[in-house]
């Protein structure tokens, strides 16, 4: 386990003591509209050089006309050079800020969920940019993406203990996005004893979820509403769950009455956990370990057909420059999926790539269908579950797309 990087813990200051970060002329409009990010090319570096700031330092963001825009943390190494934490000039960042933000976030989740399994904090949408907290009953698993939040870690931990008081808090700070902020990777239990895995219940199925070794924080709460929406399509159906991970789509389909479910994933450990969850719930899926594209080609060559195919891949497009290659991958993936559908079947096509426009995913579906001489109808559109709320001024908070399509022979 690596130790956390040497980022400064901010000493909370009075407004007058915090340094200014001044914007260029006209660069305050997006912030005034509610966005929380300041890009490096928007900063008046002649008057407030970014190099004067340590990564994670707190500041006052002001316009070229001395208008206060908000309190933020800074990282001169990042394209997003500052992120707003608060907009009240009378209330600079303090330890109580995190307590308040967590209380507000928790009140929403309490209203939405009967059981404590959800995304508790979703970054900018909960006014805590760079921070994700997932709740697994009495265990909180968090991820920090920015130097500013890394510097504020002690305050976050104290707020979690005060507001939630979980049995354990785990930082799973091993995501690649930390590289962009100059942060090291580490996994650390802050307090308590976190189990290796927990059971998450969704739609009457208990899933064994690894906390330290799994993908992201261990579970994908964002797809929960879409997975439940699938159930009305699977009664008596043969279902293929591609990129299955822990089998959330596939085991849910079996629970809802599918007659046959095949789960495909490249991770042996994920499939082992999937099978353990299946056995604990009295469910019997088939599993195939391998690259999704190769497995789908092989299934097609064998003449296999399904009534429902779900494709829920990782992000193929992580940067704008990856868009052309990524869009080609989505087209091929959707075409392979449709090749495996019977004459009248359901395709669930998902993408978590923010840089893939929703219409472009639809285009990939349509092109795949026409290449096969088939007709696709979109019968339902899904997005993020409500514990991943959208920030109206920040389109980057809306990333998940799910299209439920009926695909017939034309």
C-alpha cells in the first residue's frame, strides 16, 4: 500500500488572508452561470501567476473587475486549474463546510433509498468537486480525484465520521485520473476494519462486492435504475450479459424470469465472485471468460442466438482525441451484439464515455443495424440513477447513456 502524496493540508484562513486568483476579461461568465471549473487559459497569469500556488492551495477567485466569484482550490499542474468550493464571500472554506455538504447529500439519498447502499457524494453535483463517496451499509468507500480534495482529506474524514459515523472508511485512490493531478495511487483504511467484500442487495438479489480489489469503488450504482428497467423484457428470455463484471445485469435477469443467462467478462476474479453470488441466491448462469469482442465473434460463429443482449462496456473514449477510434469500437460492438439477437430481440446498449454524444451512440446502433439489414427501434432511454444527480450548469456530470432497442429482421 502506498502512502498518500505529500500535498498540503490547507490552514483555513479568513477571506482577507486567502490569495486571489484573477480571471481574464470575460472569463467569469461560465462561473456566473453556475459552473465550478476554472481552466488555466482563463486565468490572468500576469497578475496572479499559477506558479505561485502550491497544488491544493485555497484561494479567492475574482473577475477582472474585482467581482468575487467564489472560494476554490488550485492546482497549477492541471488543465482545470481551480474548482469552486463555495460562493458565499462571508463563509470561506472551513471544517463545517464538509459537514454541511454531507448533510445535504445524505438528505437526498435518505429520501431516495430505503437501504444505505448508494452513491453518497457525486463530486460537482453535490458541490464537492473531485470527491466521490459510495455507501455500502456501514462502510464508506471514497475516491479523491484532485489535489485540492487530497489536501482537504482530514476535514472530509472528520465530516464523514460526524455525519455518517460508519464502521469503516476506505480510500480507494487508485484511479488513473489522479495522474493528471500529480497524485500517487494508494488504498487505505482510515478507521475501522473494512471487510474484503460486502453484500449489496438490488432487486432481491444479493451481490458479493469486493471493496479493495474491485473496479472503481467496487460496484456501479449508476446503472441500478437501468438494470431494474431491464427486467420487464426478460421473462422467458435467453439473455447475454457482456462486460458482466459481478453479474448485476445477468443475475437480475435470472431473478426476473430469464430462462438462460450467459455472462461474459475478461476478469477471472469478477466471474468467481459472480458465481459465488449466483450460488448464494440459487441462480445458475453460464459464464465465459474472455475478451468481449472475441467471445461475441465466437458465439456468432457457433450459431448462438439470444432474445436479449446487454452491452455495458468500460469507457472507450476517455479523451477527445480518442473519439474517432472509440466511436468505431462502439459501432462494431453494437453490430456484434445485434448479430447475436434472434429475429425479434432486445438490445441494451450502454456507454459511460462522457465524450460520446448520445446521438453518436444512436448512430452507432443505427449503422450496425443497417449493416446487418435489420431495423432498430428505441423503446426506452435510460441514464444515471438518481444518486448521481446532474448539475444543470455542468454537462460533464451527465455521462451515462443507455438505449433499450427492439431489433427485428427488416
